[in-house]
């Protein structure tokens, strides 16, 4: 099963409500929980990399400029792009190096998106994080948003940590380890739980819940 439609999200929320009554108040406060699927493959991974540590508006602007400079769906085009093209798009040097590493991995076959789609989450994450510059957060967000994997929870995401801390009345923001331990109870619906807590974060803080990785993620 993949999370591909709003109905899939609704079914996941119903299952979570039945499995963990503590989530009732979170679901009520969160309001609408959007699907938030995006294109997969190289262009989807590029979009997630571009969006690391920046606002949604900044990410959208950089991605739009990058798409003018480079065919972001093409590994050869990324490898052939000049430093100036990346600079004009507003890409940082580390993100540029990550995109180049991704393109090289696609070219040598060590990263294969069809293989990722068929693999269990753990194997897909391991294949992604083997590429220099990709950490667990990026890999998990790719599986969640681009592959529609049903049971992924990016515990290193700052908004999720803040949301869970507020929902559970914790004195301080929980660590990624603590969040992962809490989220284990929501398997096999952790991808919907992540969407739920991003929506809860937006409702509580009145900020758009764009996934933001912890520096260690």
C-alpha cells in the first residue's frame, strides 16, 4: 500500500485514532491533513535537497531558477552544468555537491529509483544515504512525499519534534531518538502520523509546516 490519495490519509488517521486515543486531541486541533505528494525520481529528490534548511518560498524560488538553468530530471544535464549555473540559481556549494553526487550515483547504477520504489523502507533509506550529502531526513522525506511509503517518520525534523513536544506537554523539545521511540507506536501508519503532526504544528504555531531537518539529520 502507498499513500497516494486523500482517502489514504483519512484511512490512516482513522487507524491512528483507534490505535492511540492520545491522538484524538491532536487530530482535532490539526484540522485538514493534506496529502502533500510530489513527483518522484530525480526531480523529486532534487526538490527535497533544495528545500533543506530554507523556507518554502526560498525553496520554490531556487528550484524555479534551477529548472531554468538545468534540466533537473536529467543526471547527465546536472553533471554537465557549470558552477555558474548553480550560482545563478542560488544553490549553496554543499547542495550543489549533493546534486552532483546524486547524478553520479544514478549514472553508475548505485542509485536506482525503480529499485527504491520496490524496496522496503530500510533498504531504500540505506541506498539513499549511501550517496554523499544525503542523510536520513532527506531519504525519509523522499520516501514519504515522493514514493508514498506508508510507514516512515522523519524523527530528525524540527517541526515534528516541536509538535510532539507541545502535544505531549513535554518541558523541552524531544530529541530525534525520543521522537523515533514515540513514533514506533504508530507503525504501520507513521507516514500519516508525520503528516498529522506537521498539520498540528501549523495549527499551533500558525506557521507553514515545511519540513526542516535538524543539522544532524
